[in-house]
């Protein structure tokens, strides 16, 4: 990173903090308002540009990110030791900033090579899925996949492989209660996902999440490419593996008939995720992904923003873009639910950022949220959906999920996402079958350390080598290439079987 650049980044004229572009030493001159650093400021951390009195609002991105918990002199380090969270009013101004989406004419829209399913849905991958209804079936599901050797799988050139998923739920939960409903909705979303050319649902036999109830509750119909198997009825592990492998071979032969063809980018449903964030997330990768999201929305595609706890304090920026008052009110209601839920559970909605986030310069959940919300770009918010609920676009929609990455991505994939972009500043390595996950690095040093896991380096934005628009276009083009079959880094590693994580809400009994 070149130190010929200004040592700090100012994000908005109203801000009373600036962000260190690299490690700053005491006595460093800061051209912004002719400041001098009073103490060491790590890269990505904040420097006060004005004397801040106790209780005074601290602004970043032009928005409130916290309040001074003590006197902070100009030039001082602004972080967890002198910043606190307090309640403050946010003007939701439902729909005040909506504007027409400038759609690209159909004849000029971008394309990719996807797989069109008989029901018209478009896939970006062609896996055979093995889904357990209960955690007790996880190992048997794994053995079923291992019973079909890699050499045999290689004969099916049009199949991306077997995805033997696992999870930690399915029993000891209130039948019909919210956790049970969300688990079934997630399983149903995966069972119907176009990226699966065939699905085998595997149950133990005595669990709360019964196969028959799952099929009935979600209107799933068994057929050649959606099969069920009960381990107890099949005679235990040996019988289940033998029968399961036979079913998988039948599905492989049928799924191998799929062919890619040119389709419009409006068939893409893009899931947006951030994790292992740092202070550069809201400066580089997140807003660059927001540019890509806007490009996709202009193509008639659908973009899913999620992680309700990580838009807390920035939700008013989304309600202002709500396509109608009802959509904005749904989002505001989610915030109230989370405030009540965390209080009821003895937690706090602002029990965030994580230790890694804080080390990377993020001080409060408000600051993190302001950067995270920029992933959604600038287009109208057209819908708000529950966890794992099938999404309906086009445009930007929001899905209610926790901030925990595996749960959030599971919800979006169950909702229909067929590509996911994941921004990270500290580094992450996860994948999520059956959907490709692209990793976007916020800074060059981490990208260089973790090249084997990162798909795009957005650090050039921080160093002045790239603009947000250039990086956004790079991300958009990579989304199209990946949707056409090019493997992401996590796919090259074979990651994704262990990341199916339905939201474990409710009591375990």
C-alpha cells in the first residue's frame, strides 16, 4: 500500500473521524484539518478530527456510529475505550428516497450460461443433494456419498458432484413451533433449489422432523429426482448406504443429461454476505459489491441483503428506499423484534462487533451496520422476507437472518440465491453447496496472505489503484462467469457440505 497517498480517508463531509489508511505513529501530520496524531493509530482505525465532549455523537459515513463515553481530543484514537452506544431516534421516512430503476433494455442485457430446469427456474450448478432431516442421519448421508467413488462420478461430466449436507437439528424441538418451521422451510428450499439436479432426503425414522410431515407441510412430491429414505426402515447403516447409493446412481444418470445454455442475467438471484469484517469493509468491498448489485438490479436480477442484526443502526437508510410504506414497515418491525428477542434472551442486539472486527477497526454495531448496508447498493427495496422464505424479485430484497454467516447464507440459498458474494476483511474460507460463493477481500495484505481463498481483491480501492465503479464491474463480470460454471476458490477446495445451518431458534427439550 503506497504511503504517498493521504494517510487518512475521509468518508463524508459531516464526519468528525477519519480512517487511518495505514499504521500511523504519534506526531504524524494529517492534512485533514491540519491534525497531528496524539498516539499510535492502527491501520483501519479512527482518528478524531475535532474535540469530542462526553455524550457527543460520533459520525462516520455522515451517520451516527456511536457516542463519546469520555472527552476525546482531536488527533486521538477513537475506539472501544472511548465510544459507547446509546438509543437515538432514526427517521425512517418510508419511501422518501425511492427512484425508478434504470433497467437495461431486454435486448441489451447481459447473459450467462445456465441450466434451465423443466419448471423454468435457472441453475448455476448441477449437484445431486443428499439432505438429512435429522442430525442423527449425518454420518449415513456421508457414507452414501462415499459409496459412489470419484472415478465413477467423473463419468458424469455434466454433474458437479454429490453434496452430502449435514446439520445439528431435527429433534428435541417443539413440533410446529418457529424453530421447527424454519428448519422445514430451509430443507424445503434446498430440496427445490434449481442447483440440485436431484435430491435424496434421508431420515432416521423416529425423529420429530418426520419425512412424511416435511413432504406434506411443504407440498413436496416424491418422484425420480426427489426421493426419500428412512434409515430404520432400510435396515440401518448398511442397508441405507446400499439403497442410497443405488438411488444416487439413478439420479446421476438423469442429471447428466442437463446442458448449459445462454440465458439472461435477470435469472440470477445474488445473495450478499459479509463476515470477518474490518474497517475497510465499508470503504472497499461492501460498496463495490453494492455497485455490482446495482448492475444486476438494472439487468432485472434479484439481490438479497440479509443479517438483520448487522443493519441495526442503518435500517433507516433502507426504509427510505422502500418501494412502498408496507415494505419499509416490515423492515422496521424486524428491528423491533430483534430488540425484544435479544432482551428476552438476556443478550444485546449491539453485542457485536466480534473481537476480530474490533481488531480490524470496527468499534460499534452501528459503524459495522453502516458499512454492511452498502452491499445493497442504491436501488429500491422491493420486498422483505422471513428466513428461508422463497424470495420474489426483481430488485433488492431483504431476508431476516442472524449475523452468523453460515445461518445467513443458508437462509438466502433456501430462498433461491444461486450465487453468493461474501466480503471479508479478516479472511474467511467457507463455501456453501449447492451455490458458488465468491470471496471479496477488503484489503490487499489479507488478499496476499489468503490468495488461495479469495476471488477478488478490492484493496486497490483503499490504495487508490481502483475505483468503486471499476471493482464493481469486475465483481459483476465474475458473477456472470461463475454462474456459467467457472469454479470459485471455495469450490476448488471442495468446501460446502458442512455449512448447511438452519436457524436454531427456540428451546431444545
